[in-house]
C-alpha cells in the first residue's frame, strides 16, 4: 500500500477512511454522544459539523448531499428533523470533545464527542430577561477614597491588553458569539494547524478557533492551508 504523502489517515486507505467517518457520524447523530479514540474524534468533528451545516439548509439538494455520505435514510431523517432545528440559531461549534483518559490494553487516548444542543441565548434576550435593579441612594464618599478608587481603576484599565489569538499581531480570538472580529476572515484550526480561506471548500463547516487577518499571517504562525 502506498504511504500517504501528507497528514494522518484512518483505516487502510482514503475510501476506508471515508466509510469509517461516515459510520462514526451516523452513530453520533443517532445517539447524540459516542466514545472513541481522541484521533478519530478530532477527525470526526469537521466531518460531522459539515453535514449538520447541510442539514440546517433543509432543502432537497442538501438532503441528497448528505445521503451521498450517510446511506441510512433514517439517520438522515433524524439529522434534518430533530438535530437541525435545535442548532438553527447556533453559528457553529455543533460538537464538543471531552478527553476521558487512556484505554486499557493499548493505552490509546479515549475521548467523548457529543452534539451541543443547548439553546443559544442572544445578548439582547439575556439583557431583557434580567430584572431591573432598584436605584440605590447616592452615598457621599470622602475625597481621598474617591482619588484612591480612581487610581485603582486606572491601573486596572492600563494593565489589561486587548486579547489576541496567540499567534502574532495579525491573529485574533473569536468573539463571544463565535464570529470573526472586523478585518479578520481567515479561519484557523489549532488541532489540525490548518487555515481556511473564505472561498475554501470547508470554510463554512469549519469552526474557527483563531482568526487571521491574512493568509500570509496564518502561514507565518505555522498553519497550512487546507486542501494543500
């Protein structure tokens, strides 16, 4: 068997790997949570999340695209009718990986991958749901205490720096809702150390763990463009 030229691979060949990932995805959609090796879980995450992205579209073409990968119509029906409505408001990150230690026998690292089906609450809804606190009467504070508190607040503000992605000045961490900061449109995945352009094949199905301003900045950080 020829040796793969680049990157890890499951199974004996590319076709075997696709079948393994399809079976793992079918089990994940059926049981909502499965336990497997950490390597398989990391390879399954982008594969399954891309299928969920198709399911969120909900049209006939998207259903046929998923049926090309998962040949069991009952699993595809669960994906489109049960799972897709639960993640309709979630912009990404449909799966969660939890490490469980090491397996007896071969000492392989075991992990649990599960679907994230909790409802997403927007900031505006959360602010509207919070009760309005009653205004407290103003309390006179001595001038010395006011000066000390102002100096303390100024020192705390000066010591806080803008959070970045940890890969240089042209990298940025995702915002609280998972979206990209302004001016950053290159998605980076820390597990695979690959980056995705907006016109890439897996861009929509990829959950950005770090954002880059340009592809050159991602390459300088040690990331490799997906598909190359």
